[in-house]
C-alpha cells in the first residue's frame, strides 16, 4: 500500500544520498532533484521524498543558506519543519505514487 510509505520520515543518510546523487547547488536544485527522481531513487521512499521537499521548501522560504554538508542540511531541514507543508506534500506524493504504481503495473502487463 503506497500510502503507508508516504508517512515515513527521512533520516540523515537519506539527505546524504540525495546530496551525493543530485549534487544540488541550492535548495531549489535539491527540491527539483527530489521532484524528478523521488519515485525512482532506490533507497528513498515517497514519504521521505515528501518530507524532504517540504522541509527544504520551508528552509528556502526562511532564507536559510544552503549547506553542502549533508549533516548540516539534515539539521536545518528538520529544524524548519512546517507541519502544514508536510501534509500538503504527503497528499501530493500519495497521488503521485498511486499514478506511478498504476502506470508501472500497466507496463508489466503489456510486456
């Protein structure tokens, strides 16, 4: 059930993986990488993606400089959590995950 994966929060290792893979220069780059690769990044669940996007958006809105150090990014993102923004991202990623799973199922049946 994809919805359960959407409520899983991220850990420092998830932020490290995203920064290592995406090589973001700023919060916008991090958000765009997650939006583009959030359903296909191997070790990151839709919930971790949703929570990272919400927290990065809030840090950006709060004009916090982007740290290139994953540990610092993790601490900043967690300290700038906006529960309403998290809820919005969770709802979006529930829908996106369901659509992705439906499309993947169709492709498997056609193969």
